[in-house]
């Protein structure tokens, strides 16, 4: 069994309120969940309207498939015009980890 996680630190574009932030973040979370069947949530900076932290996790029996899905998720986030991807943190746990 392999578990992979990605954490994205985002700078949001022309956002002036927490309500506008939700209108940007929610579709991103929903798209990642729908397209890639990953568990995803906003996990930090909820009180800052121009910043967001989104994290996702996936479990797979195949390390290659897991890596491919995480790569595609990262590319999707980098291609979003309404956000600037400041950093990405990737963690990968394999069957031999303790």
C-alpha cells in the first residue's frame, strides 16, 4: 500500500473578501476530488482572504499510479490562472515505511 499527499500554498488573485475566496477555493477542491478521486480539503489560512492552503491525499496499491495522479494534480494547480502556486509539498509513504 502506498499513500501520497500534496500540500499547496496558494496566493489568490483579485480576491477582496472571504466570500470571494470561497468562490475560488471551493471549485478547485471540487475539481480535484471529481477528476482524480482524491481526498482534498482547505487546511490552512482560512482567515486570510488572499492565501489558501489546500491538501490532498490518495491511497493506491501501485506506486506508479499514485505518482502519476499526484503529478497530474500538481499540473492542474499550476495551470489555474486565478491562483499563484507559491509552493508544493509532496510526501510519499510506501509499504516499507514505519
